[in-house]
């Protein structure tokens, strides 16, 4: 019997999968700032496929970021370890450009900006 369309293959609801992916993203820190990439506002979109694939649109704090070449693979590897994820793909985008207003309040507090 197939699981209802609103459930992942493992019978878990999509909200729980999203929460697990966000938790994984919060373990990855920007190399230049002591804040995780999710709270820093570098994640622009998370799209979940019915087969467990996660497509991630993200940016970096600056185009010349020293980890621009290696960071997408690190993010993909981390997300692939999440239960219910079959694959992950990162697309780096530059529009809209990242700006500090994208940070969560917790990140701004951590950096002393509030």
C-alpha cells in the first residue's frame, strides 16, 4: 500500500522532514562569521520532492567568499544524512544579494547587532 501523497516514503510528514533539514543546516557555520548558515539567512529556499530529494537555493555573504567552490558540497553532504532525504542539490544564487537584514533575531543578537 502506498503512503498518502502528503507523507514522505518513510511515512513521516513533510513538516517533520523540513524541521530535520533545517536542524542539519543549523550545524553548518559560515567560515567568516560565528553563525550558522540558516540563521544567517543564506538559505533562500528549500524544495522537497516526493521522492525525498531536497533542492536548496542559497547564497553566500559575498561573491568572493573563499569557500564558494567547496561550500555547496558540504551543505549537500550534511542534508543527505537527514532521515527521509534521498538526495540533495545546492544551487548558489546571487539575486537577491545577501544583506544583514536576512539574519534571524537570534543571529543578530549573537553578533551584537541588536
